[in-house]
């Protein structure tokens, strides 16, 4: 295969970016090569806002032909949470044809080495970045995120997570040298001398099972970690969120071909309505790595049954905030209100349980009772979302009927402190937009436990009254241990309470945010610096992103001979 992009050209173009990424994951300081502001695009080949919207509009009602082998049908059926029928159709694959074709290109990809694989991945990310405006609309109209969130989380933040995975993959692969000269003294006899070669070899085909809410942000780490370590990657999107990942596959195939590699190293597995091919794929012997984001039920099934594969899951958890005391009551309420409202709570990191001592908390504005804290938080959410235009920009749309059903049922679980209200989106009358509901529960009552000890994904939170700070800490411990948590938050001015919460999070492996009152929120993480999940509690078996996330996607094979 003739390469239009040589390895030398790609290294010259992207090596400095790779080096900066390597430095960023070492220092954990802020860094991103992908602009967050929409106005930063429109030069050097990137699409500006108008061109990106036009590119997205041109996709509607089209057939996205990826040129994959084994296409036996065309499938689609995505409907935007904003009420638009996308009408895009995708290739449906005969797996017995597609999977062997994917394996065929792995030898050349393996032999290319860690650096060349890394810079090819960076070229894929650069081209995706140039189309960020187009991707933003694709993410918005499959996930229900509001445009600005879809632009940032689905665009530059997702691209950062992909690049972060490439950086970790590169570090782990070059940890072992390519060659070594080995000499062992033998006293008076001639020494033993060996030459040794060490080659990172891929496990096989990786299966990336996408999610509905964050198809690129949650999908890119696994996709690029597997590709950068030499594996072919089969992308199986969520049926309601195919378009962003199909476009990703399209770009990856173009870059691979131009770089002289087999484009079938990356392919799409779209499915017919109700086909449910994830289970079938997960048990195929060719699949050696699985990345999955979604429900605990299916994540547990994958871990138990896909025994031939390395399985990396992000499942469900019950995210908890301990509210004990604060030196900035207004800032605490504002921060929590934003965290509960962002994307209608449809984030795996959104707080669900707020543990508040029933005798109340101390604040810079004086003591506040449990009832006052809950009422003040409800007022803060109401104030944040009081303007419908602002509310639409923060909430986005409800992603699917299951979330709406949970929201509507939540009011029957306890005393409603803040009722959800319906908001009309003037630009998209078909969108289902709802404000959050806050429900008061008594943590001492057994019938309340069934509610707060289960994940209620969506704009639902429980203000749980507990007897004391120590009871809050113990409930936090039990929740993380039994149900898992992607995030934990705490507000306290007491060093002992802070230490107790910190110790729980260290022992139960949960990521902790303390006393957030400004512009950083518990449900947001920054690539190259923050770890998303830990892999150490039931919510996830992996962290995005660390060395463990990439190191077992390849093995090192040694060839030795006498010198």
C-alpha cells in the first residue's frame, strides 16, 4: 500500500505534541492542544461554525459508506432527543467477513512500532479536531447535550482523552528497549553473551462498545489506547448514538490508508433495531479486548462471560456528597446547583446522594438546619434555571424515555423539596427538557434505603438526613463499597471530618473533591490531570486514564540468540 503520508512526515508534524502530552501526564498540570472556544476554528483547514453546521446538515438522510468489507445491509434509525429524525444509514457487517479482514492488517501495524502508531493516532485526532463543529452537532443530536457542552465535551475534551490514552500507550510500550546486549561473566570461562529483541505485540481485535450519553468522550480512550498499542478496533456504537463514532471511524480509516496501513484496522459494527449484537461480538474468539460504558447489568455480564478478552468497564455508581460544614455557603449552594443541573444530571459523575446531618450544618452565614440546607439548595437550582434560555443551555434534552420515567417516579420516593418542571425549547419543540427534582429522605428509615442505595440516573438527587458526621462517613463508605462511585464530594471545615472522608476514599478507591465552591465541579474531570474513575470500586474496572488502562492491551515478546 502506497503511503501519501510518510512516517517521517507524521513524526515531524506530531512528535512535539506527543512530547507535550507525555510531559502533561508526568506533571498533571493543565495542558490541551484542542481549543475549547468555537471561534478558535475556521483557519488552517478547520471548519468554522457555519461550515460545521452545513457539514452536519449534509449528513442528514444520507448513506455513510465507509468502504468496509462484508457489508450486507444498511441500517439506521437514530432520532435526536431534540426531535429530529437523523435518517443516516450505516453499513451492517457480516462479521465472518469483516473480522478476518481486520486481522489482516495487524502485522504491518504491529511492525510499525510505538512511535509511528502514536503519530498516526495523533493525525486522526487532528483531523477530528478540524471537524469539531460538525462533530458537536452529531454529539448534540444523538446524546441530547446542549450545543456548547456537546462542542466541548464531545469535541476538545474527548480529543484530549484520546490523546491522553495515546501518551500512556506510548510510555508503556517504550518502557522496555527494542534491543539489549546481555553478558553474564563465567569466571575463567568465556562469558555467556546474548542479543535480545523485545517487541510489543497486540492482543488482537479490540471491541469498543459505545454509550448513548458521551459517545466520543467515553469512547475515545479505549479506541485510541487499543489502536496505539497495535490492535485493530471494532467500534460498536449505541444504537441511538451511532453518528459521532461512525464519523470517527471514517476519519481513522482515511488516515490509516493515507499512512500506508490497512484501513480495516478500524471498522464500524452498526446494528439493526433490536439486534443486540454486543453480546455476540463480545464472545467472538477474535475479540481480545473490550471497552464498555453503560449499565452495571451488562458490564457485569461482560466481566463474567467474555473470558477470552481483557474487559474494561465503566458501569453505574451512587455518587455521594457529604455536606457537613462550609466557609462559603453561597458558593457551595451555587456549585452544587450547577453540578445537579448540568446535562440534566445525565452524567456518570453527577452527585445523587447529599448526606446532611439532621441537626444541620455550620456555615459562614450561621447555622443552617437540614430543612434550611435543602430548601436553600432548591432555591439555588431554581435561580440557576429560572431563565428558560439559560436552562436550555445547561440542561440539554432528556436522552431517552427511561430517564424521563425515573424522573417522574422519583417524587413518589419521599418528600419533594424541588419539583421538576417542563421547559420548552423554542429551537427544538420536540425536545423533552426537565429541571432536576430533589427528594428528601430519612437515612434512618429502611424504606428510604432502597431509593438512595440505587443509582437513579438522570436529574434526580436525594437529600438524605443522617444522624451525625460519623454516620455520613460510614454511609459513604458502605455506598462506595457496595454500589461504587465515580465521584465523591465533601464540604467540611473540620479537619477530622475531612480526614475521615479522605480515608474512606483512599480505602474504597473513590475520587474525592473537597470544598468546591468556584468554577470547578465534582462531575467534571480534566484530561492529563484528573483520573476519571479509579478501577478500584464497583463503578468501574478501569480509570481513564492511567498505565493500567493501556499496559495489558499488548504483551512483550522476546526473541533471543547467542551473540
